[in-house]
C-alpha cells in the first residue's frame, strides 16, 4: 500500500525541476489524493439510504477532484496547479450552492488560499488566484 502511495505522491516530479517546484508538485499530489479518499467516505451513507443520484454526483465531483493527478501523471503539474486553484474553488461553490449552507465547507477556501500562495511565484498569478477564491467564497 505504501508503495502505491509513494508512486502517487511523486507523480510528475522531475529531477530537472527546481526543489521548490518538486515540493509543490508533491503537495498538489498529496492534497488531491487526500481529497479523493475523503470524498469516498460518503458513498456508504448514500448506498445504505438507497439514494443513487447523490452517489453519481459524488463520483462526478471525485472525477474532477482527481484531475490534477492525471495532469501530474502526464508531467503537466503546472496545469494541475492552476486547475486546483481556479476550478476547485468554483466547484466548491457549486457544491455549497446545491447542498445549502448546512454543508459549511468554508474552511476549504483557506486551503486554496494557502496553496495559491505556495504554488505560484509571480505576484500577478497570486493576485488572480486570490481574486478567484474571494469571488467564489462570496458568491
């Protein structure tokens, strides 16, 4: 099991990349993997209740959550970092809108803010990412 985790953790990490870029790619892979695993815990609840539509929705969300791992697999971790910090906050906003405020997943936007600061070096990129996160949060 640990062997597979290490393989996922180091997807897209190139020896020619800078140390900082290697560390941020590993962080992206770990966060994405953890989110996919955490989202899997809702399946039994819906299956026990016999609700199959939420299972489908959860699977679709899980698919979109796991895409940064696919990008890393194809050595496109830069695209995965942009995807994680722009599309994921928008996806989180859609989930909150569809499930209502009772979901209370506002803390996730803090994760996006921290990763936005860590993943990108240019100030313009960081400002854009924070803008997307703020718009998603207040929408």
